[in-house]
């Protein structure tokens, strides 16, 4: 009542000013509320929808899509293989045509055994013919050859055999000679752990690929072996890399250049760059195109174990040198900071090669190639060691391993000869 009487006593101009003042106050409050709302929305978007996060998610989706396509293709190959076994048991295996056999083996540009075995010194990147193929378990090769011959009626040739030899005798002959390690390089004897479950003998080992999963962290997808997201480019690369491409990069070999870029992010010397690069290269070739030829180029310790087949894990863990350590980390990797763990592991992994000793030499055409002695060291499990920094930081991951045999000690030039 008092307010009404007071307003009634105001003149029309004063009433107008009062109405304007209230309207301006209401407008100011609405504007402030709107600005506050927009600020909260901007803060939310910056927190949850940054460009880098969106790019990571898009990269993860693209990688998962490609991996799904690869898995579908491999499932089709396995179905075809099982179907061929059933046909063999019912007496129909003899009707398998050459075209069906080619599909079964997923023969790619580098899987022709006769072509692969003709890649001598220049293509292997070695100054002398390597015998890494002989490091493949002969019993496993015999089992695979027996199954393959039984199901197809053909003889399986391996990339490690000499041209013109269609069976495993040549591999056994090479393996009988043993590694030609320099007397000055003493490699420790690493015991084989019984905790590693062997692969089933009923299926060829070359077609069993690891189960790669990344949990709920999509950032791991591009950070672990990103070249596997482009299998088309990897398949087009040569069977083995040139050492200079691993050391300095190249525009002519996609896989070698990508591996070079990834390895050079770590603080490692040239010896590890070449050795780890070569092992990563041949593993990548097998991973995108599993077949007997690409599998035969793997070092014996690179062959997957049952834990890799059964338990999901990032691809980078498949490149760990020691099978037992590989199993230990695959079983426990989610308990650690993945970036820190792999960072320590990559920097603390050392090849047992004397400091300052040449790892390359020139061939007959004056091209730099990997020395035979160096090749034989880094393709053996005992040719690698771990520094005390990793062993002391992660002692719980050393279960089943001889820590002292694994411990790396630098070989100085003065200690050689």
C-alpha cells in the first residue's frame, strides 16, 4: 500500500525512469547469467573436446577399424585351413587347386619361398649370408611341413633354404654348423623357462598371431607400432631392410623409415638402432602378412608364445627380446605407467656388442651391410642384456629369469683382443 501510494505520487517521467532502471537491471542479470553459462560450456568443451583428444579418438577408431579388417581376413584364412583339413580327412584334399592353395597361404609379394631364398647378401643387408633362419625350431618346422604336406599334398619350402631345395635338409645343415661368434664376445647361457606355455603343434605357428588390445587408453594405439595401421604399405616394402635406412631413415622404404623415427626417439646407440630396427622390421612384415616365408625370417626368440595369443596387450610388448620377460609384462602391464615402463625398457635393452666396434662393413659392391658377426649376436636371445637401472626398478618382473645372466655390462674396446 505504501509502495503504491508512493508510486502514485510520482510523476509520469519518474515512473518511466523507474521502469527503465528495472528493465536495465533485469537485462544486466540475464546478460551475466548468459555469460556465466557460456563460460561454463567453453570450460567443459576445452576439458573434454580438445582437438588433440578428438584426434586421438579418431586415430583410435581408425586403427581399430583396420585391425578389425585384419582380424576378419585372418579368421577367413583359418576357416579355409580348417575346411581343408576336414576335406583331407574325407579324401577330398586332392581336389584342392593351386588357386585355393594360394588363398590359404595368403601369398604376398614377399612370400614366394623360391624368391625369398634368392635374397642374398644385398637384399638381406648382410656382408655374409646369415643363418638366422636356422635358428627357427627345427622340430616346429618339421611339424609345420608335415601338416602342410598332409593337408595339401605339396611340399612346403621355407625362405631359409637354398635355391632349388624344397625341404628342410638345407636348414638342418646350416644349423649344424652353429653360430660363428667371435671368441672375444662371450654370450651368457640363458636358461629356458618352463613357465612359458608352448604353442599347439596341431596348427602351424606362422598363422597364430598375438592378440593386441589396448584397454581403455586410446593413446596407446598410435604410440605402439603405428606402421601396423598401414598393412598395404608394409607389404609393399622389401623383405628385409637396409641398415642405413634404419640408421638415417629413407623415403623409399615406408616400414624402415617409420621404425627409424620411432627408435630415434629413444636415447640408444647405433648398435641398438640397427639391431632393434632389423628385428622390428621382420616382425612387422610377418605381423601384417603371416605366412611361412615371413615367419622364417624371425629370430627364434621373436616367435610368439601362448600368452601372446591368449591375452590382450599392446603391440609394442610383442617386440620384447626375452620370451619370459615378455610374458611377465603382458600379464602385468596394466599395473604400471605404460609410457614409463616401455621407456625404461627400450633405453635399458642393450645388444652385447663391444663399444666402438664396427657393426657394418662393405660388400663386394662397396655398399655398407651388416657384419655377419654382429647379425649372429643380435639374433640370439643371449646376445642381449638389460642394464641395472631396469633390473633394480622392476625386480618383480624378473620372475623366471636369471637376473645376473641378463645383466648387461658394457664391453670396452680395450677388453677386445
